């Protein structure tokens, strides 16, 4: 109880120290007759000390202010200044209260009545100016709201501003307009200006949005126009113009502010370029200037059966500063798909199906809009092509030429088969042309022996009845084999594998030593490309070897073929090697003088033994014969004797070896 008493005392002292505040002046509302209504919020008065609200007024913001009236009722929150007239008046309020004597609060915020002036500049606008509610609107105030009365008795908000003037565009044809300015505070209290107005006339034409695009409607081939609604609120319709006979001709009127498209029922946009423009009609019958023009695009189509191409041409779309064209195609009614784009007004399309009905249209695009041309269609019948063009094999003959075999579907007559070769599969050389054969089977021998130096690519071109080559066979590559002598009585083989089949079943190396009655076959892995051939068992030959690869196709050929191909013949020569002793003893261990050799051709071999003075002692043409140290059956004495060995190599080179041999006794 004691604490409660102390709180009451503290509250009493607070309000006696600081006193009552002024009322919060919220709005100043000018009535239609010029009287001004003030509205405020009372101050807090917990000790019931209120005596009166004192209302002060002046015709100038700088004063002097005089007491207009006083209000004794604490709960009264409005006051009407009768006879205030339309001039701006400035008001503030003070609270008078009795707190151990008559006291006065500080003044409230100063607000002024708003005086509105409306001027008719006779240009289709109304110019509004007004005095401020206060020098600067407070955060709790709305911007100045502009209202107009039209028709009579109906007030419409037309805009807002934080400034003190506004220009209104007149949309009524000819009528009296009354304006009012309002400010609303956060409590909903409205400060309203004086009323002002004049007789105004709509002189400004409605805004023309212009055409967005003009297209050709698919199906009807009629021109279809599109645009956005005019921003002018009194828009009643749109006038469609077409340029004809060197002048703009109105062809129709579309009523309704928000109707934004039109199809010309008399259009022939599939055969002629048509030019259109737009004007806007408002409720007063005022017509805007005609917009910039848009033209339809007219596309034409032709095709060349021999070139297998369709050629499109179209008139440009000139309404936009930059435009790109997109080409749409439909084949046999399957639906249009985008196939390409260009900045040109022509396009060549490769025809891929025959016979077929091809249809096209062109779509012009800028950043925001599109426009389509008419549809153009053409039934296309192209020269038929074989369903199969298959190069079966390219095999190297023993003559160094290449044997080619291929199959062409014979059900479709062609003009010719063209045979091409290449070393790199990039640059192709035409070798020959063979006429159409009803059997579909073709064979040809390439007379060039280039396959002995490298692998060669081949392909077959199908020349149609127009002389074009629209179809090629698969590509095959010959096997190319290289052979060289290696250390350790071996021949080293490397090769480029055959290309053009689904796979190889067998790869066989065929080896033939010269002057040897038999040929040896070695089975190799189809994936390998190198082989070292051991020739140690063939030293009695002349060292001349030939090799050739044979490849056999596996069973995966999609057409059921199974072929065999050969590589070139690779030659390798092992040079002869001679082993000549430098002494022998007829009565000792080495009793005979024998020459040993590998890869020596016995048919070209000869040896002569002479005394140191050159007298002939012994001659033989057989490598297998040995000298026993005798001359005509007589034993020769211990001495140093001379020998000369002669050979002819397979390449025709004559070889001689000279030396000495000691005969020991």
C-alpha cells in the first residue's frame, strides 16, 4: 500500500513538472463552401487538468497568428472555421490547463489549408498547382493525391506526387472537370484542398503502340496483325491500314481497347507482299497518327532433283532494325521442326527422303517478337539410289597390282561406279569409271603398283543418272608388308593390317625361300602386326626370301560375304657368310681344307688354290668339295698357298675373297 502511494505521488509530480502537451493536429479539410474543418487528437490528461483548446490562425505562415476560438470540451476533436474562404490559412493549437494556476502547452504542428488552382492551357491538358499542407510532408503523411470529379458526383483518383503541381491529360471529349488534392495521414484523417476546375476538351490523340508483327496465318494464308493495347485509357478501337495504289487505305476498324489482333479476310499474303499499319481511335473520335509499317514475308520454293536440294527464297521483314530468319521444315506431314537459321533471305536445304512432300515456312525474329511467312510445299521425287554399295575387298596380286571386288544393289539402275584411291583417306584420286552392271557384281584391277610401297585406301562412288555422286561405299585399306634382315639369323616383318571388314578369322604368313621347292605357312594372331622369322634352318639356301600375308574374313559380314585378301610380296636378302680356315694338316686333325658358308648360291661359287708364285694347284665349283693338299695325286710340301673365292650375289654383284692357307706336315 505504501509503494502504491509513493507511485501516485511520483506521477503527480511528473505531470506538474512537465504539464499537458498540445493536441496533435492531424488534418485541415476545406469544405465545398470554403469552410475549413480542423481535426486533432487530444493530449493525455490523467489528472483532469484540461481547461481549453486554443485555436490560432493566420493568413501567412510567418504570422502574426491570432486566437480564432477556444474549445472547452476535452473530448471534442474537430472544429469548423466558418467563413475561412478559399485562401490558404495556417493553423496551430495550444492546450490550456489548470495546474496550480493557468498553464499553456507548447504549440502543435502548424498545418495549412490547401488552396488549389487549375489552369486550362488549351492543349488537351489541365495544369494543377496548390499550396502545401506544411513545408514538408511528414513520414506519416501520404503524397498529395489528385482527384477529379467526372462524371458529376463521381470522384476518381488519377495520380499522386510529393510536389505541388500536376499535369493531367484530358480524355473527356468536352466537359467541366473539378479537381481536388488530398493528403491522408496514417490514422486515416484526410486533408482536402479547395475545389477548382474548368471546361476542358480532349485535344491529344491517343498513343499508338504500333504493330508488333504481321504474319501469314498457316492454313488460311491470310495476313494476321498483332499489337499491344494502347496505354491511352480512352481508347475505343483500332483502325487497320493497308498500303495499296500508292496510298494508305483504311480497310477495317477493330472496336475494343483490348482487342489486339486482326486477320484480313481479303488478304492474299501467300502470293504477294502486303504492307500494313495501325492507328488508334479514342472516345472523342480523335485518331492517332499512323504507325510505322510492317510487311508480310512471301516465301517461294523450288528444287533440283539432280542436286538433291530445295531452294527457298523470301521477301525480307523490314519492320525491325535487325532480324534473323529461322527455317522450319515438315516432311510428309510429320510436323514442323527447326532446321537452321540465317540472316540472308535465301536458303538451300539438302533433300533426304524421296518421294516425299516437303513443306517450309520462314520465321523472322527480333528480341521480342516473331513473324511467319506463308507455307510453301513441294512434292519431291529424286533419282533413286542403291540401298547397298559395298566394297568387298582389295587384294594385292603377285604382279604388284590391286584386285578390287564390290557389290552394288542392282535393283536401282545407276550411271556408273567410280573407283577412288587415297594414301591418307583425305585426298581422293579418281582411278576409273565402270558402267552399270545388272548383276551388281563388279571386279577391277588397279594397274598401279603403289601398293608395293604403302597401304592404299579404296572406295567406290555411285554416280547417279544426273552425273552426281551422292553415295559412297565403305572404305577398305590394303595390307602392306615390310621385311628386313635381322641379327641372329632372323628376318624382321612388320605390316599395316587390312581394314574394311567386321573382323579377320585367320591371318597366315606365306614364306618362300628362293630355289626351294616348298612354301611354308605360319598362322599368326589377327591382332598382331609384327613377326620375327627364324631362318636358322634355311642357311643352305641362297639367303633370298619372299613373304606374303593372307587374311581370311570372319563370319560377321552383314551381307553374307566371306573373302580372302593378300598383301604385297616382301623380299628380303640375307647376305652370304663365308668361313675360311687359315691352315690344315693332311696327316693331323684337320686333314682337309674346306670352305664353309651360309646363304651361298652354290651355282655361282668357285675356288682356286695357287702356289705363292701363282701356279694353279686346285679348282672347284662346288662348295661341298674340300682340298686334300695334293696336286694330281702327289703330296705337296709344307708351305703357304694362296686362294681366291668367287661368288655372284642374287642381285648380280660379283664377289671375290682372297687369302692364304698354310699346309702343315
